[in-house]
């Protein structure tokens, strides 16, 4: 069985912790582990292999997290399908199935959900495999604990048949569902045979099926990596697997289960899932709450957050953003992100992860920007140039191999180099320890999009 792990979405309800280039599935919430890591480890105990479907920008985040898993040497049978743009779950799942044998049984799981009851999960998965082997599209229905209005529901009929899918209901309807007992939260977990999924997609969503099939003929393959070209992905219609298929197909089964499931979809949910300290406070980082109860407090690095007489609040500090509000208002965070629109703060943190390492913005003012850059051993930046800024590089650790124009040189600790506006340049780390440098950008515009990549080993040029 193959675990198809869907890594899409930006987790806007957990902003500013979750952002476009560091979505919630890669944030280390749980004892230093991310939801993505927990998903991998959980399902590798039950599946033979994994296929990670993610945005091309997040591929290297996934690789970094896999390297951090202590038992990562056991996680060898992993392949990747990279999408240049998001088109929702129906195309993602269809493209993944086109890359697998027709008789393969697939377990589709989001990468950002939490499952705490592994015994019940294993039992549910065995039952799902049986139903999938008999030609069913199996969806896992979570036994509701409350009349939750933030989840979709599935109505189960005779013989586990899915009778209807209901979007997030009003409270009185959700209460009625809870009383009736045959309505379950829609978990977004699925199990099926590849051939069945493709046949049903062709029958009920032929446009998406044919678009995905055409796109897959253009896929760029490299060992365990598959890249969908941008022009091919743009031709695919966007839709969820529920709308495109599950609500239409006649072979959908609902498997009721109580597996300790959570979608960790809001700060209130995150608060419930994390261990509480004195007075019911959840503290990640450095905080001193006095006469304060039932708060979620997350601080940036070593910055102290002091609370006096505060209750039932969320205080989230990421260095560049401070979010303060009542936990009861956590569903409004998405509206806050929508209000910010294309603001750069919604896309990335002060520290941004790249295929070659990371950079942290230390200062960003009109006319200049200062960064701390870390380049991993054996990695290199793209061969590039900028039109609106000059750059000064000062190496503080390691030895950097620097190309500026046709000249190549080694820049050691406490040495520097200068790149004029428009000059072609590249930095590489050919050593065995990380290269750490301070980059000072000076110019009329220092935005991250002022870059022309002429050559790039990571396929971004």
C-alpha cells in the first residue's frame, strides 16, 4: 500500500506561524516534530512506501524534515510529485494515481492532521484495505465528539454507503446530526485501489481526468522525483476531491472510526492538543504569565512575553508579527490574512528556507537590507544577477567559493567580496561545514523578486 501525502495548503488560520513558504505541516509544534514528520512516521508503520505531493517551493522543506527524523534511514521508499501551482485535491490525487500501478491500494492522507490513537487507526486501516480491495472508495468518518460547525459531515447509510456530504452546518443542524448518530466528520482521509479512482474520475469528472492525463504525459522524471511543468498544470481545472468525485460516485463507503483525529485547524485546536502548564497555559518559548489562565503563548526565540491578568487569549510572536486576541476569535485569523492580501509577511517568515540552506532578514529598511545566510555543505546558490542592488558578502564561518563574472575565488572567515549591480555571480560551499555569511544589500529596490537565475541545479532557472 502506498501512502499519498498531500502537502498543499498554507494553513492561514494559524498565521503568523503558518505562511505560504512555511505552512503549518512543516512547523515543529509537537515536541520538536512537525505534523508532516508525524504523518510520515505514523503511516510508514502501516504502508510500504510514500508518495509526497507538494508544491515545488516546499519540496526542500519536506526533504529537510525527513532528514530530521531519527529513523529516517528506514524511510527510504519515498517518491515526490511536484506541482508548480496548487489546483486542489482532485488533480493532486489523480496525478498521484497516474504515477502508480493500477492494482495498488492507496491511502491518501493530508500532511497536517494529528492522529493520536494508533491502535484504532491501524484497525480502521485494515478494514479500509478490505473495502478498497473490493472496489470501494473509502472515506474515514470521524465519530463526532461535539456539534462542531467547522467541519464537513458525511451521512452513512446501509452497508457503510455514503448517502450525502454536508458542508459546515449551522449549530442546530450539527446538534441534530449528533443525536441521529449516523453523521460523521469528514476527515479528508481516503483509501482505494488506483484503478477504481481513475475509472470513477473518468466517469464523473472527465475534464479533470483528461487534463491530468495530458499533463502527466509531459511530466519530467528524475529517479524518485516527478515534476509537472507549469504550462501543463495551468491547463488543469481546480476542484476538491469531494466535489469532483466523492459526492457523485456510487461506490463511496464511510468507515466510522474514533482515532483521536484533529485537523489542527485553528489556534484553539492547537491549544487543546498541546500540554498545559500551571493555570492551563500552553507556553512555547520564553513566557512569564502572572495571574493569567488558559492562554496559548508562543514567543520568538528568547524574547520574553509577560502576561498580567490575561485569560483565554492567544499571544503569538514570530519576530516580524505579533498576534494578540481572544482564543474565541481564532476563526477570524483567516479573515485577517485575507485583509493583508499580497503582503510579503503572509508569504514568509524572517527566516526563509531554501534548497541550499536558509536566510534570515536582520534589517530591512528603505535603500538597504541585511541578511544572515547559511549555505549547507555541498550546496550552491543559483548563478544569478540583480538589476536594482549591489551586494556585500562577509564570511563569518566556513569558506565560500565565490564566482563573480569570470573570476572565481575562495572567501574565508573575516574576508569579504563585493558584487556590483548587474554582475553575474554565484556562491558555493565546497567544504564540510556550513558557510555562514552576512549579506548587505544596497540599492533602490531590495525585493526578493529582483533576481534573474541563469543556471540552477534545483530546477528554478
